[in-house]
């Protein structure tokens, strides 16, 4: 049976590129906003460009947190991309301290280091994956990043991948049960990104 | 360093001029966009080269078509004047937008745009050359109209207003294939630039890439003529910078 993907539409960022990527891979997909609540799907993707507090606020205001909670409870695959990954954490520090959706323990803080002069960090960077048979063979591949903040998971077991900006490591992907987060944009990382997206959907949906 | 093909578009054709003038048709935007994607471009920039001059927005249909087959970030620029123009560009499949004339006319447009769409979505496009007082000045209307604003002041201002990247074209070098504007690059070094830049204008061969690659490690270059006239492929440039 063909897998159905739902893209959470809470009003931030370009969600079309994700749709095009999923369609290109042959997956049925649709947007989910608060108006079409009876959709059936196998995987929920949380995209996002914009600011942490604004995204969390919109999701709460539009009652979409329940949908994410329910998806997780029902053991569906939930994927956060870029800001969509960051808001899965407990706390963010963009435009002051604010609470996230709290599926991962840890903070989201501004990337800062003596070696880091330019933000946002934009570019294709080699990424290393750990301890996951689906993703391990992507280690060393380059993915496209654009972000100024980084996730700092408190539990090291949650870290699925890391990468570097000017020799400073940051968390590139996280995993906990059926929740995944990618700091990079698989939908904007060329053929390797599409392959990773396909592998994720093929192998990580229960 | 990111390598970004720049497609200047006029009336549904990719065009190329010298110093932003004397435009010649070089191909179909959709075909060239897909070709450069398959050559492993890091991103692609589509600029409507006459929109800000004549006040038209004809790029969206082109973008809608080719974003379905291109899976790297796409920037759209040229003639974007309002929040709803930007929405329309993003809804056509663009990931980022490049603002120029409208931002010069009303700098608050930058902060409005970056608050609405996130600063990483907003690129400021700057066309510059030295004026008769030997100062770098910014120009609008594809390099034709002097703004009276000095580059150094504008760079500070747009960063305060919250742009995520700065796309800088040297008008004197643009389209000449005689090398990047090294004087401009040296000058940019003296300014306080905290966001990545996309440096554009003059790339003619791999030697030109060699001269700038260390300075622009966290930044990007935009290239057009050498790709359009098939003097270089993106792979050649990537090989040149592969020891990054």
C-alpha cells in the first residue's frame, strides 16, 4: 500500500519544495492545517522556516500540537525539518527564552564560537550518522543547511548525526522512537537528499 | 564556498549582457535550470532582469514549472515590491527572494519581509560600482540608476534591518569574464559583514576562482557567462575548490 504523507501547514516557510520532493518520489502527500482534521496518513512532516517562538505559538494557536501528540501516540513516523526539528526541543532562545514542544530534552541556542563569523550558516556540509542501519551509509555525504541556531540534546542517545561549521560540531539529526529531526533540508539536498527522504519513509514507518 | 548559477531572465529567455547591458538570448530558463541542477549546482538564482525597470512580474510562471524538477534552493529576484510579491514568489516554489530597488526606496520593507518570512529567506541584492568621488555607490534598475547611497552605509543598514544574505554584483565586471572584482572584494573585507555574501560578476576561468576561494569560504559566488557559454561546468569549479 502506498504511504501517505502529511505536511503540517502552520503558516511558516516554503512548504511547496517539500511537497514537490515527495511527489517526485511518488508519495501521496497533502497539507494539514486545522481545517481538515480527519485525514488519514502514515507520516507527519513538520517543516519550517522562521523563528522558534513564532512557530511554537502558531502550532499551539491552531491546535496542531494535539495532532503531533496523537501521531506520536499512534506510533506514526514524525519528522521535523530545520526549524521543524528545533521546535521539537524543550526550550529555544531565539528572540528571548521560550518553550518548545518538548519531545526532546535540551535547548536550541545560537551557534556561536570564535571561528564562526557569519550567520546564518548556509552551505552543503559533510554529515556523519551514528548507530542507525537506515542512515549509516549516508555518512560523509553533503547536505544543505541554513540555520543560525543549533539543537543541544541533553540525552546523547538522541543524536543521530552531526556535522561541522568551521570545525565546530553541531547536531545534524536526532532520533527518539518514531520521532526524527533533520537540521539539514533533505528536500533541497539534490539526489542524495531525495534518497535519504525515500529511505526514511520506506524504512521508518511502522 | 557555494557555487550558484545565475539566470537573468527577460521575456521567458535566459539572457546575458556585459555590465548588465547589451542583452543576448542564451537559452530556455527551465532547460538551463535543470541542466545546472544536474551539474550539481549548490543553489540557483533566477533574476527577472527587466522587472524592476519596467515594473513587471513575469517570472512566477517559469519558477512554478522548473521547481518541480529542481531539488536545491532556488532564489527569485527582480521587481519584488511588496509582501504579497514575496508570498507569490515563495508560493511559486522559490525558497528565498532577492530584494533590490524596493528595499532601496523603502528600507523598512526589509525588516517587514524578514519578520514575515524569516531573515534567511531574504537576500539583499546590491549592484555597485565606484562613483566619480571614487566611492563605492549602489545602483538600482539593473545598474542604471545611481541611488546616492554609499555601499558601506547600505551594508550596515540592511544588516540592521535583518537580511540573511547579501548578493553583491560588480557592475564593472559583470558579464566581462575578465575576473572577479578584487578591489571590491578587498573593500568588502574592511566592512563589518556578519551574513554570508554571494559575490557576483566577472568569472571567466578557474584562475579567477582560485583568487577568491579562500576569502569566500563561508560565502558563495554567482556565475553566469562561463556556464551559459559552456566554458566551464559546475563540476570544474567544484574540483578547483574541493580542498576546502
